[in-house]
C-alpha cells in the first residue's frame, strides 16, 4: 500500500497526463483528432489545458511539433554530466528536448510561447533555474516583465518560480530583473508566496556581493521586513544548551546584512536588525564588554555597530565574516585610526589561523594595508611569520610575494624591519620567487637578507635553497651560504648533495669562462702598459685563481663525501661526470662513465646525454653524427638529447645545424623541446646578424607568441630573454613591441633602479617620443607607455 501510495500521485499528475496525451498523435495505435485530443485533455488534465485546443487549431505543423516537445517537460531528466559542468547547457540545447523546443518556439512567436499552459511555464522556469539554463530563464523573465505573459495569476506563479532559484552560483538572473520581479509580487501583495529559504537566498546574494550595487539597496528595502520578521522567531537557547549552540544560517546572513545596511546608509534599519539580534542573544554580552580607546570621531554609529559585530563573529567562529566587515570598514574610511587598527589586528590574527583559500586574499590585503600605513601601525613579527606559514599551507605564492615585496620597500624599512619567513616557509618562498614568478630582484634580495640577518635554513632545505640561489646566477650569495653550511655536524646535507654540487659548478664555470675571456682578450681601448690596466688584469688573475680553487673545493668535497668510486651510486657518478665535463675536464668526466661500465651497469639516457653534451660543447657536428648512429640502432632519444645539441649548436653559430635538429626532433616525436632550448632559439632568432628585417620581424613576432602562450615559470620568461627581445625591437624601430617585452619580462622581475633596466627604459622612451613626433604613434598611446616607464618626455 505504501508503494502504491507513492506511485499514485505520479500517475495522476496533471502535467504528466497532459504531456502523454499531447506527445504523440496516436493512442493505443489509433489516430486521434485535434478535437478528441482537446476533449480528452479537458476531462483528464488541468483546466489550463483547455487553452491548448485553439492553439493547436491555429498553429502550423512545425509549431505543433514544438508544442508537443515542450509539453514533455514533466518527464525530462538532465544528461548524466557533472552538475557544475559547462557542457550541461550546450548538451541540453543540442538535444530535441523541451528547452530547445521552447527556445525555438519563442524565437518564432513570443506570444505563443508565453501563452503555454501555466503548469508547463512553471515547470520550464523551475527546471531551467535548477540546472542553470540562463537563456531560458532570461527569456521567460523578459516575457513576464514585458507583459506578454498575461493575467495576474500566471504572472505571480511564474515570478515565484523564477525567484526560487536565486541561490544558483553564478546568478542566472541579473539584479535588475530580480528587483523588477519583486516589485511585481509586491504590487499584488504576494511577497508571502516566497518561502523563507527563497528570501534568505535573495538576501545572501546581496550580502555576498563585494561591490555596492544600487539594485541591491532597492531589493533590500523590499526583502528586509520579511527577513527581519523571520529572525524574531529564532532565539538562542539559555543555560547549558547555549554552550553547544550554533546559530542558524539566517543569523550569519543577518550579520552581513547589518554591515551592508550601514554601507547603504540605512542606519535605522541596521539598528533595528542589530537590536533584534541582541534580544535573541545572537550578539552575546561579551561583544559589548570589550571597549576600545577611541577618539571623538570614532564614537559613531558605524564603528560601534561594526566593532560589536566583529567581536560577535569571533565569538561564533565566523572569522571570514569578521574579516569582511573589517576590510570594508577600512576601505570606506579616509584614514585608519587606532581603534580600527586594534580591531583589525585582532581580527587578522584569528582569521589567519582559520583562513581558507577563498578568504586568504582578504588577509593579504589587510596585512599589506596595515604594513603600508603611514601612521604608527606596527604589525607584530609573529603575525607576519604566521602569514607566510599560512600562505605555504594554502600554496598561495603570489600573496606571500606581495607581502615580502611590501616589507622590503624603503618607506616601510625606515619605519620597521619586518622578519623573513621561518623554517620551511623560507625555502618555499625562494622556490616561488625563482621558479614560479621568476622575480629575480626579490629572489636576490631574499638570498642577501638570509645571509645578512643570519637567518637559519632547515637542514633538509639547505641544499635546495643554495641550489636555487646558484641556479639563478646569485653566485656570491650561493658561495657564502655553501661555505656557511659546509662545516659542522650537518655538513653532509650540503657537501654530499649531487644537485647542489652540479648547480655550483655550473654557475662558477660560467664565471671562470668569462674571467678567462677578459684576461686573454683585453679590449682594444685598454693599454696593457697602463698601470691601471695592469692592476685590473692582476685582479682578474687573482679572481680566476680563487674561482678555480673554490670549484675544486666543491667537487672535491662532494667526491670525498661519497667514498670510493666503486661504492658510489650510479646517479652520483653520472653527476660527477657531468660536473667534470662542464668544467672542460672531459677525460675525467668520461672516466666516471667508465667506472659504470666496469661495474657492468648499462648507461641510461641521462648518461648518454652527458656524453653528448661533452661532445657538443666542443664539436656539435660530431655530436650530431653520433646522434644519427644512435637513431639508426633504435635508441629512442628524448627532448633533452636534442635540446642539448641544439643549444650548443646555437652557441657555435651553427644555425642550419640547429634547424636540422629541430626538424629531426619533430619527425621522431620530440616536439616539445625544453624551455632552456626554446630560450636559446628565441635569443638566436632575434639576434640573427645579416638577416633581412622582414625575417627578424617575423622571428620577433613568433617569439612574442611563444612567450605569451608559454608557462610564466619557465626560463623563457626571464629578464635575460627580455633584454635580447627589447634590443631586437629597437633595432627594428618598433618601440611598441619593445615596450611589450619590457612590461612582461623586465618590469616586475628586476630592480627598478638597476642600471640595465634604466638604460632599457631610456632607449624605449626616446624612441616613443620620436615616433609620436613623426606621427607614427598616437600621443595617447605614447603617454600611456611613458607613464608605465616613468619617463618624462615632451610629445609635441
């Protein structure tokens, strides 16, 4: 009986009966005339179905088919895809379902679509709002507000159905239509038709909107009396039950609504709602006991109410709501005074402990605002470190970068020197600055600050931190840190790390190569007989000697830490071989590989790449011949193999050889070359000597497309790449392209006062001025770029 009881309502649902009768032209295998269809509908369906008979008589065959499909709305089910999938609406409208039929019917005749029986219109509105079909919902709402849907009863039912899904995120209906629908309901004294859940959802949309919308204020005026009345019946319990009591969702919404009402200048409404929450014990007594020392101008209604609300939010554990109120209060005030600052610091401390990913941006804005405040506001060091720890926990590197950048500004440092991240957060921030954001200036500043302030690095992170420092060219800082941590009981964590050793060898081998070149090939302007020049050469020779000694110390300490070569692991031997080859000691590097062969260990692709890099560094063509033999014997090569030889071919000026290798790599399926190889190709293509300007322009445009589409954390997105592209753009007399490269690759990645960047900005600004004077560039665009460059030029 219970089963039948559940099924009977479904069998006798009028919409379903009506849809079944309308869906086909045959019942029990017999043709049914329009008149009989109308009679059956009258007796077995809703009264509204009578309207269908004249609709069918005067409509075309296509419209009849559309009406039949629309009538199936009661049996329609959504496709089996995730609820939040963007494919839902596309899939629905691509199928012959009621929504697609309604959209087509409305496009042909809005009046016919608006005159559908009421149950169908309501079902369309409810299901379209439920599944986020914005085009259908907007169409029904437009027809309703334009008066095409007639009679008050139909208008009220449809309006109520449309407003029932305002909780959908993102909102389906715009605020103006929601306000207009509420006005319609109020005109017919039918606001009570909305359920309490619908009212709460509408108010929540207003509260959650961070901006100030005029329609939000108007909508609040309509909804507030009903919402306020519902709160009077929700009192907090007293006695022991109050200890475990959690307020309902409407109270949480009400806290935000009071804050919004103050923003809307509805102080009287805010006060009444505030008093109701106090009477129902949802604003506890403790929220009134803590009084801040405020100045005369702080004793205003807004501050008193907001500060009490914040303390009540903290009491209930609504840290994010408290943070929103504080942030808005600060943003709406001209200056931040002592009382508001104390409130902000207390709120920030608790919010940081409980911050989620969505609300951490508010914490970032608030702490940066307090740090940059011109007054005597000092953020505690513990709070700054807590922020870094929370940013690491949430993996929010950009927020940590923003805070560190603000703490290092000269204006802030003059007032207060804020601490660095501590522990694992320190290495995490360095990893973000070097690998993810490629902010070379901040990374160099962080490394130097760690040295100057003797900030301890965790034992597990020491090798990685120093390797990051070395791999990005901070040779002096890397050497200081290596020497600091290569002694003591935990020295093996640094001395025996293969990756760190290789990074140190790589950066110092470049310094050695550069110093040798300066000694062996003095510039023509230098006179070796000149005492100044002779002393400079002596200094460079001493520098070269110190560099060689230090590199030998790094490699020797690593080799000593591993014991005998026979017991050294495969990876460590391969790394040693690569280090020796990088230093130009090819025979010693190959000796390391011979040890592997003596131990009957088969060289892997990593070992092969090491040997090929040694060959390519000296003779790229011989390396290519070996590569061809390897391919002929069936050895599968990877992008690193090709990238290594391409890189050295470019350095040797063998552009045709590099082009051949790129084509061969694509033939063998190695289409994605390494970022390092891509950076080398970009630099070579934009600096091709003797190439026509048309080819250089194409290369520059292609380089811009690669940089735009690539990962911002790759080595392509570095100031070094930007430098080559800027000068290539200037050689082509294209200041706009030079500005684009500067803005993307240099502006935020190096120190503003860096001599190289100052020189680049000046060259770009001079060319912008010349192009504006010649009429090749508009003055408005020129002023925009000069403002970004912070260069003053007269544009006549």
